[in-house]
C-alpha cells in the first residue's frame, strides 16, 4: 500500500524485550526434553522409562515454540497508512483498505498469558466480522492502547468512505465468532484437565503393575475430548438466541 500517508502513518513493532522469565522456564523444560530425547533407548532394567516418542515429541514442540516466539518478536509488525492497514505475521502478511475495515477494538488477552505478557490486545474486524490481531499494538509495547486506537481511528476517518458506525449484521457475525472461540477455548481447558486425569490413571497402572496405555491415555483421549467437546459447545453456542 502506498500513497501519501500523512499523519495516519504508524508502524507498531517490538519495543520491549519478551518476558525473560517465561523464556527461561521454556528453555529449561525444552532443554531437559531434548537431553532426554538423546537417551530414549536407555530404559531401566525393570522396563520403566518414557517411550521413544515422548521426549522427542516434547523436544520438537519446544523447538517450534522458540521459532514461533522469535518470529513474533523479530518479524511481526503492524503498519498503518492512508491506504489502510498491513499486518505482517510470523510468515505472511495481509492488507486491508480502509473501506474493508469495520472496526478496531482493544480486548483483554487470555488469562493464561501471564503477568509479564500483554493484558490487552488490539484486533481489526473486517466487514465480514472476522477478527485479525494487530501485532504489537498492545499494552506491553504501547503505553495506552485505548488512547492509541482512538487516535488512530480519528486520524483514519478522512480516508474512510464509511463512518465508524455499528452494523447489526456485522455485530451478529462478530458475536458468532466470539462464541466459537469461547467454545474451543473451553474445550482446550477441558482437554488439559483430562490430560492430567489420564496422567494419574497411567501412574496408577504403573503402580499396580497393570499394562500401560500411555499413547491412548495421554494423546488419543485428550485430543478426542477436545474435538468432541469443542464441536458440541460450538453447536450449542450457535443455537443460543441472540441477546
């Protein structure tokens, strides 16, 4: 997007370092997993020890997490011009002309983000009610995201063909999207709880000398719970009347 950007020109990039404590814990956990992955073939004489796939899988997840964090911190950014908004994600970028932007809203982050992560994130809603994260336009990189978004909308008003007015159709689409996200988030938390229950069941099988079903208990059952419960909750939210 080019053209005369004027006073609306803004670029939001990483200004503060990522939470070092969280990164340190991730490095310790992942490093331990990678270390164990190097000796997956060394089981004790009584047959106990993690299966071959477990430490290796954790090591792969750890590496992928570090790569994702690095891309978020070094590559991702949000650019605002007179033409519209461009969001450079971890790997690809997307652009919206101002005519395609329905609203820009500051919303609370997930409670699991931690005390060192952002508490408020900013999202772009397009005219079809779809939500898109505006990278680094949050309370960790910007002092007051509410004031920043208000100023941004005011500066962008001359470049829009439509006023910042609510549309019942788009608001309904936004509500449905929020209900879907809530359904799958709840399903994720439930699957995590099931994982810990299955971990306890596996420990009981080890203590009592029963045959172990580690892959089924720790992988298949939580994933099945996530998929089934998420689909049920999403369907239930779609049937709820609009308030």
